[in-house]
C-alpha cells in the first residue's frame, strides 16, 4: 500500500501546476477564472465563461 500513497502524493503534487495554468485565463467581460474551453463549429477553439455566459475565441 505505500506505493499507492506515493502515487497519490505525486498526483496531488501535479494539481497546483494545473490549477495555476487554469487561473491565468479569465473572462474579459466579468474577470472570473471559471472558463471552459470548447470546440467551435469549424474546429477552432473558443472559451465560455461559466459564471456569466460570455463566449470568445
């Protein structure tokens, strides 16, 4: 079982970097960091703020 504990610690160690990357993107309308990346109709990437609903690409 120690191996699974070590894996959990490693996974937890990865979370701050991932969370940090997400906080860099914020909604230009309301400033919220609650942003989802979505694929557009033509295959491009767009973003949608889950707080206010504003979308942009």
